[in-house]
């Protein structure tokens, strides 16, 4: 028996060495952790259970018969993250560049299938040269098996992807099908075709970092939701994300204990500037309203005119969507509509109530916006709110103009409780623009046109730049003092705790993609 035990121990050690000490050293030199080190950081101490440690590739082409690695370049298994079941795979770049082949893909599919059957999140730690070139179509098939499972699992279990190294070619599409992507600055990149192909086809000179590094995808393309300073930061972000989401679509997100106290927040009374055209940072409103230091901003550097993220309110996990008056006056445009819509749909899929802060002057005008389909893209956000059945509450802090009033979680499209601050202005458009249109003749014929415009502007503002017309109709449920906001929100979400709302029976809707 001792001999057999020794043999087993030898195999375990061989598997743990992956591609060998030299390659592990090279990985560390690049500032990267190994696949196993990452899993150790992610899971609660000692809780990770590996599966398929001894799996090997089957191909014998191009010398692969002489080079066999236990585990086939990916570590897969399950364990506990803050005490909750999570499945994970972690690609091992030291083995054939973490390339994905038949056996490698089968291991990933196995844990995805288990995750679906057991209703728990899957985390992918990606670090791979893509399809294993020696295995040909079998590698491509392996990717497709994963894509298929990603899609079936979408909306059933949360799927998170951390990009810890290269992620190129079709390999990018598995992360793209998951709910959140995190990238590590300077050591990870994602692109469909790399700099060399780009140079050949478009004659552009671009580095891998510029083309598909973390900052590029965080700020320009919006492909990644988080750009993390290093791998430890990325893993901490994964844990934070997991803490806000339920294990599957049938469950509620974990709730922290909360002892009610004085919920009045005086500071909120002083955030809105006297001048309605002056900006302020909506993050201050979010920070004052939600539980201290709980706001986890998603897509922070992309379409900054809308702010989205997770927070806690009296211990309950909520999704926050807020116009940002300090960037482009908080207008809705193509990118902010897409960003908002994606977040709303995630929250709705996973039973996370939605809190909306509204201060929006409307949709952004211009050829750039029209030609980039603000119509279709704006409709995404509208559609996402319309079909959301989770508890939904809105606070109008200042402007709620035009179509954006309808879109930003108005009562008309299914919001449950709508509050407005006394500073709210709810109208078809701003007073100046309105006066210029409806009093055009009177203004042009006046002896002093500028004075007439001012007079008519004031007249319109007096009538519409307030929340009272909306409150009279019941479009706003209550006009509240800003300092009462937190207390009202806690009460509203408590009241909505058992909300049941069903959409009409259908195969699926047709969101304007
Ligand atoms: C087999 C691979 C590999 C791959 C890397 N390796 N990528 N082996 N298939 N796809 C091996 C290398 O041969 C090398 O082995 C080891 O991994 C480390 O690679 P290096 O090149 O030394 O590392 P580095 O300098 O860090 O460069 C990393 C890299 C580069 C940028 C990822 O390896 C690379 O360009 N690889 C090819 C990328 C690619 O074109 N993949 C296919 C994409 S298309 P040794 O033994 O020398 O250490 C695709 C289609 C998917 O993925 C379609 C799904 C729909």
C-alpha cells in the first residue's frame, strides 16, 4: 500500500508543478501568479476541492505524444467564497500557454454543468494563448461547448470572468458571454485579432496594451467592467461581487444584519447647487443614502454620465443606476444607455432591487449620436426598465426632462415608488428651449426680444420646473426633503420585499440589440 500511496503523492506533486519550475518562475517574473496561487487567494482557506487533476490531453500531433501534463493546463473545482459554494476554473499558462484543447474544455464544461445543476456561480480565471494550435478543430469545438453552456447559464447562475493574461481570438467570447469581466492592468489583454494582424489589415501601429489592455477596455470599449491594479485586487473584486449577488436566479442575495438607527442624512440637503445648471457629483448622493462604504461601482471609467453599481441599504443588496450631472450634465447617450441597460438586466435576472437617482436633461443631440443609433440604444435602457420585475424605486433629485423622464424608471413603465426632491424639474424640456418654441412669434415681435424670452422662460419654469404637477397626477408618490431619502428608501424596499410581478407568457422578448 505504501508504494501505491507514494505513487499517488508523486502524481499529485507532478500535477501541481504544471509546466515545471522554470515556467512558474517565468510567470512570477511577469508579475503574474500561477493558476493554483490564484485559486488559493479566491477560496476560503482549505475549501477548494480540485477535480480532474490527472486528466491529460489525447492528441499526439506535433510532439504532443512526448509532452504530457497532468491536468491539461487548467485547474478546475469548487469551494467556498465567504462560506458560499462557488465553482471555478483557472487556466495554467505554464502548460502549453494555457491553451484550450479537448480535455481542457471538457474539464471546464464539467464544472459548468455541476454549477448549473447545483445553482452556484462560476468564476473563470483566464490566462491562455487561445485554441491549442496542435489540436485543430477539436480545440474550436471545445470553445463552442463552453460558449453554449455560458449562454444557457446566462440569467440562471452568476458567471464572472477575470482576465489574468492573454485572451485573444475567439477565446474572448466566453468572457463576453458572462455577466462581469475584470482585467488586470499591464498583464492582461483581450482582442479578437492582435497587433500584427491589425498592422497587416489596416496598417495601424498599435501595441497590445493600447489595442486591448485593461484601461482600453475599461474606458473606451466598455468590454471590461473593472480594471484592477494587480491580480490580488482583481480577486478581491471577485469576492466583493459575489457578496452582492445570489447563488442563482431562484434565490435572494445574501443580506447583512442591520440595526435601524437615525436614518436622517442632513448632508443631502446641501448637495444640489442653487444654480440648476451647476453640476454636482451624484456619487455623494449615493454614498449618503446607502450603507456606509458599500457602493461597488461597476463600469466606473466607461460612459461616466451614468453611474451604476451595487450597494447595501439596511443590509440588503441593491443595484443603483444614477445619472451623473458632473459628466455631460448627466445626459443619456449611446454608451450610457447600453451601460445602464446591461446593469438593469443583470439585477432583474438575479432578484436585486433597483434604486434609480434621476437628474437628466434628456438625450444627447447630434449627428454622432443619431448615426450611432441613439434610437436603438436608448431603447435598450427603456426596454430593460420596462421588463424589470424586481422592486424598483426612483428618486428625482433635479431634472427629469423629455423622453429621459419616461426612461429613467418612471411610474408609467412599472416603477413601484417614485420620490422627488423639492428641487425636481419635471417637464418636456428646459424652460428656455420651451419658451423659444411655444412663444416664438411673441418673442420675435416684441420690442425687446431678449427680455420677452426671459419673461416667457420664467413663466414656463414657474409652471413646470417643479415636482408638483407630477405629484398632483400621482406620477410621483411623495415629495420629500433630501434628508429623509434614506429613511423613505429603506421603508419602500421593505414594503416591496415580497413583490411578485409576472411578464406576459412568451418565448422571449426582442430587446432592440
Ligand atoms: C499551443 C501555445 C499556444 C497555443 C502559446 N503556446 N499559445 N501552444 N497553442 N495557442 C505555447 C507556446 O508555444 C510556448 O510554448 C508557451 O505556450 C508560452 O508561450 P510564449 O509565446 O513563450 O509566451 P509569451 O511570449 O508570453 O506569449 C504569449 C502569447 C503567444 C502572446 C499568447 O504565445 C501567442 O501569440 N500564442 C498564440 C496565440 C494565438 O494565435 N492563439 C490562437 C488564437 S485563435 P513553449 O513550449 O515554447 O514554452 C483562437 C481561436 C478560438 O483562439 C476560436 C474560438 C471560437
